[in-house]
């Protein structure tokens, strides 16, 4: 079949044919909560061409509009139905362009002003378009696009300005945080990690004009450089300190090795304690040498302390034998020494015991206090018996007891004389005094015998 040809070929054409579209064009849509679309998007069905136009017997093509019919062209190349379908498809192509403009405006994609210009251009071509379809509706939709584009353009400007303000605010926050890290932080790892994280987020923040963005970037970059300089200086100083620590530890190793063969156990052990304190105060040497230095230092200590421990082990064995001997000697002394029975013999035995005790020598420290306590208890028994013996033979105490008795006897004699003279009351008083002195005399003699 020959392709259809149209009369009035000079009439304006709506634009390139994008191809038939059975439904709405998929594309971006406003985010939830965003502004209400200024222009609704309508799918474009081709519809029944008989509802929008006709082709008469002469081949004239007529479009039905609200203002009546108007001829849009002619059809001579085929049947009436083929002609109606042809002009209906051209309408669908034009409507598709309108739909694309609606979607673009609704989705805020592209420049609303350019969308407005394109819609105005199509609206101007529409009265002469050789199409069959709901042209009135298409005209209303294009008019809505032209009218709503200014509002959408304003909204887009406001949204972009809001997004720009938000983006600037976020980058200012990031720059300020970077500046704080750059000037204050000494947490070198976490600070460096955070600066890298800030950089990654920085790359995602868009919508800022070049001048402002460059100024903010300079703040971040300067802060990062400051942090890196301080970190580099810190680790350089740390390297110097570790080099100094290494030199000092090598000196301490030399001192420790010189002391390692000493047999002055107490003094040298104290010196090793001092060296260990200095070792800790020296700080860490470089990581690759610190452990090796410690191994050398500890080896020198071990030589000394192992030798000392060997000597102490031998001494401890000797002390343990001494303890056994002293316990046996003490057990025998506690059984045989009896000051209450024979004070002089007890004295002799204790002197012999003490000489033997001292000859045996030292015992383990943990047994010393208990054994010395038993010796002191034995010595106390002897001393207490000596004190009691002295009290029994004390001339002064015996003289006092004799004086009390003599005084009691004299008072009784005076009482008898008073009674013989008929002085009964005086006699009674003198006997009462004599009884008191007799009681004191009895107590004094009793104290001497009890001791």
C-alpha cells in the first residue's frame, strides 16, 4: 500500500515523532512531602477518532472542537478509517510531547523556564496542527504548563537555595570540626580517621556555588594540614625520645651486667631495684629494639638473683636444721629447769641452756618469734622465783614483821597493868590497839612465808 499523503503540507507540524506511547511515561516524581505538582500528568490514549473528527466524501479532514469544526487537511491515499487512524496517531505524538513536559515540570527536572518555552511553542502551533484528538484538552494542559511554570521555577529556586543553605551549613560544621581536630586533638589515630571520614562526607555534599565551596574547602584543608604537621612533630619527638631511651637502657644494661657476679647480696639487690626503677622511668625504646634490650637487662638480673637464691637455699636448709636442734634443746630445758624446786640448780641449767642455744645459730625467720617467746617464758619463770626468794630473805621485811609483833606484845602488857590497877576502860582500849598490831604482824609474817 502506498504511504498516505496529505494536502496542506505547508501547515505547521508539531515536532519530531517520538513513537506511539500506550501509557504515561515513567520518570522521576516529587519526593513524599514535597510541593504539590503545578501541572497534573495525564496519560494519552489515542481514543476513538470518530469522536474528534471526520473525513468527508471529498477527502477533507475535519477536527471537532468546542468552537465547532475546522478543516485541518485532506486524505486521498487510502480508506477513511486509515486516514482517521493516521491523524489520530499524529495527535498521540503531540500529546506525548505535552505529557513529557508535564512530567518534567512535575518532577522538577531541567529548567522550568525552558519547559515553559517549549509548552508555549506547542500551544502556538496547536491551532494549525493536523491532528485528530481532544485538542481542547491538550490546549488546556499546555496553558496550565505555561501558567504553572513560573510557580515551579520559584519553588525550584527556593528548594535549591534551601538545599544550598543546608549544604553550606553542613560543610561549615564539618570544617569547624576539622579545625578543632587540627588545633587541639592529640588522639592521632582517631583524629586522622575522623578527618578522612569528614572528607568522604564532604564529597557527598553538593549544591554549593564554587566560590563558597572553595572557601570552605580551604578551611578544611588548612585544618587537616595543621593536624598532620602536629602529628608529624609528635612522632618525630617520640622518635627522639625513644632513641634517648634506647641509649639510657643500654647504659643500664652495662651497669646490670657489671653487678651480676656480685656476692654482696643485700646491697646489690638494692642496686638492682634502683636500676629497675630507672629502666621504667627511661620510657620505651623503638619497638624493634625495646624487647631485645629488656631480654639483656633481665638476663643480667637473673644471673645475680639465681646465684643469691642458690646461696639462700643452702642457708635456709642450715637454718631449718638449727630450728630442729633448738626445739629439741628447748623441750629438754622446759622439762628439766624447775626454779621452784631448786633455784640454784635452775640458774646453772639455764646458763648452760643459753650457751648451747646461742651456739646453734640462726633459724628461719618465720620460726624465730615463736622460739624466742618460749625462751622468754622460761627465763620469766626463773626471774619470778628469784624475786620471791629475795622477798622471803629481805631483812627489812623481816624487821617490819618483828616490829609489829613487838608492838602488839607491849600493848598487851600495858593493858594488863591497867586492868591490875582497876582501869578497866584503859585496859580495853589498849587490848583493842594490841589486837590491831597483832593483825598487822600476822599479815607481814604471812607475806614472808607466801613468797
